């Protein structure tokens, strides 16, 4: 099927690529169906695009590339919600707040997006640990990706 996207114009996707967010994403609760798109090869960034609304798309960053100490425990409730059978089923991304210049952009480590790519279910969770920042700086100088 073809969809219009916020960042990539019109693209072709497969229905089986759609990830369902039963609760939506905070602020976008009405949007429940998204697709995860590559931004460019070998990049720690992805696009999470609504399947139904072109203007709803997010740049995501793989947080572990930018913060090697980033870790948290997924609650049993969230594991059940996401239908997690094994840890490898879940991928974690953070929403990027794009700034000008880009080097001032930040990651939201406080509210990661968890996606089970096997069952195609996603959820944004809120971490209550004070060590996680809403605006964690993106350091592209490390060049580890």
C-alpha cells in the first residue's frame, strides 16, 4: 500500500510492516498504526510514520548509541502488553527533538518507545528514574554508528 509521509513523500509499505500502538503515543492518542522506516543506511536514526496521517511522523534515535549507560527494566505489565516472549523481540528508540543546528538536537530518554517487531505492537513508556533526561544531547562526534 502507498502512504504519504512527513519526511519521505509517498512510499510503498507492506501491511505486515505496520506496528500497532493500541494506546497511541502521548499527544497523538488517535494515531494507532505506524511504520518504522530507515532514514539512511547504517544510521542510528529511523522514522516512525503514521500510516493514516502524513503530518504525524517522528525522527527516532537508537538511544544506546548515544548513551552507553542507558538501561532500564521493562515492567511485567509492559512485557505482557507488548507480548514479549524473549528480550530480543523488543527494540527501543527515543524520540528526537530536532534543533537548528542539528548538533543541538536531543533525545527523550525519559519516555522511550518500545516495539515488539515480532507481534507488531508498540508503546511509549515513562521512566520514573531521575537520571533519565527529556533532553539528552546527541553527540555525533563519536562516529560509532
